[in-house]
């Protein structure tokens, strides 16, 4: 069993993917209740950014750990692990002290660190931000990479929004860059013989994305919008509204007004 492949002794009735939670425990609890999640029949897979910017990162990790959740690492998760390891400085808007100071914080962070950067099934691929246009096999590209060590592959998988056909990213994604840059997933959609759907997060300014073979689930919960889940077997989304704005929005002004 590799950390990049979903291997299970049973076939779940539902695979439930949840967009960027970012420490929003209240919303996660309400979403799981609305979904009527049963660990005996369901698999829960957060698409990365489980922690940071919201008020209760430790609480989020406890809930997901106790559910036996799978999921993948996002850029905020990697950031938290590196701050704890002393290889990265804390950010001005970080809200990680509750996690670092918790009695069970070490155990929670160890659980988080054991998330892979990608998971795959015959019909789906789950990654936080995106898949490089030149990766023939995302599992092979990201297998066994250490979240504490910077690597071009993990940086791309946890941060990309737009890129050119060679995978080069623009200096900024806002305002939307012009040619040759396009949403990373447009290259996935153009792959011949590729039938799998990619489930991802990270791109709150794009909101919910439902396009052929892509499902984007970051709907800006920490910015006061909503938390979204996608049930793969039903191709159905379920949402709960954020209780409040938890972090100053980094979304474009047009999105903040929506």
C-alpha cells in the first residue's frame, strides 16, 4: 500500500470530498451532519488546506482523524508542518497557535503529515490545487515526497491555478493572466484517453467549478462564504454557509461582492 493510492478493504457507498476547511470546525460539523456521514459506509476526503486562517484547526483535525478521513495535503497544511519544524517562518495571518499548543497537537500534526499529495481511484484523482500538464502519471510524480522538503512537484500540486502548456506559472493569478496562461485543468480536459475526473480545491476566487472531468470545491468558507462537499457517486454538491468571516479576504473585489 502506497500513501498516494486509495486502497480499502471495502467499497464505500459514498466518497465525499470536502473543499478547503481551513480550521472552520463549526462549518465542518454542520456539513457532516447535513450529509449524515456514517464512517461505516462513507469515505471522507478533504481536498487539502484542512488548517489555518480559521479559528479551530485542532478541532478540525480531531474530527477528521476520528472519522478515519483520507484526503490530501494543501499548501496551508504544508506551511503548518514546516512552521512547526522550524523551516518556515509563521505568516502574519496564521491562526495555528491552537494547534501547536494543544495537548494532542503533536499527534494531530503527525496524522496530518501522513496525508499524501494525491489520491487516485479508477474514476477519480484528488489533489489540492492541480496536475502538471506534462505529468503522465500524477501518482508517480508525487509519490513519497516529503512535505517538509520543498520540491517543484509538490509546490505545483498545492499552488497552481493557471499555467502554460509547459507548466510554467505566472507571477500572479490576479488579474487573470492572458495567453499563454490558462486554467491548469484545461490541459487535463484535453488529454486523449483520460476519463478520470480531478477533484481539487485551492481556487476560492473561481468558486464552485463543475466542468467536464473537473470538480473544484473551494468556495471560500474561511472568507465568510460557504463550505462545499461533493458526493462522487451522486455527482451532487452539498453546502453550508459560513457562520462569519474568519480571515480578511484575499479574493478579488468582484468576488467579495457576491
